[in-house]
C-alpha cells in the first residue's frame, strides 16, 4: 500500500533472490515488463526484480523535497528519496518502459542508483494496434529484454554477444527507422 501511494512498489521479485537488473513498468506496459522478466530469466539466465511505477510525479516530488531539505539543513542527516531507498537495495541497472514519455523516468535518473535506460513513446500519437504501436515505439517486452542485456553488457556483467544474439532471437529490426525521427 505504501509503495502504491509513494509511486513505486516491487511487484515480482527475482526468483533467485538476487537481481541483475530492475525492470520498471507503468500503466498497461507493465504486462510487457513482466513478460520481459520471464524471457530474461528463462532464455538469458538474467534474474530481475519487476516494479510497478504508479506515479513518476510522486517519485520526483519526493526526491525534490529531499533535495530541498538537504540543501537547507547542511550538517544534518541527509534525507534519502524513496526511489533511491527502494532501488539501492537491489541491482544497479534499471530499465523503465512506459506508454508515456521517456522523460518521466529520465527525470528521476539522478536519484536512481547505477545505470538507467528509459523506453517510452515520447508523446506521439498514432492509430494502430497496441502491439504495432509498442513495436514502433520500441517499448514492448522485446525492447525491455534488449535494453536490459545491452546495459548489463555495458557494465561488463555479460558478453555483448548475448545482446547481439537477442536482436536475432527477438526478431528486432536493428535497421528500422528511429521512431522519434518520423
């Protein structure tokens, strides 16, 4: 209940108890993130924690409030933003996916420990099926899997060949046009 109100809660923990990455989904995309968790665990042996973001605004408001309090109270014990507190207990790679603008999660980057990769639609509207839109804007489970593997490879936790193979395995067209340039 507290996490729902504060803007973030863990929905599905890593099966092994030790996550290599945090996956955050919001709205209807959360189902895609859950599917990505299954694929990452079963096919690529990468365990993840899945979080539901109920309010990026609440998370940012809390973080900004902590920053302000810390600024005005030097020498006192610093307050820690809720999102930092929650995510610092787990992996230091986080991938977010949303039907909304990626700037919502990007706006939290300085309070998220480690690496962050945000996937989002950036507010563009199109008339298509949900599956086609999620593929077009690169926010579906396949892109969550690829983003996670790419970030883990950048950290040196897995070989980059795994991410390259995932592009083939998942049927991702690496040569398609950037959806933000259409």
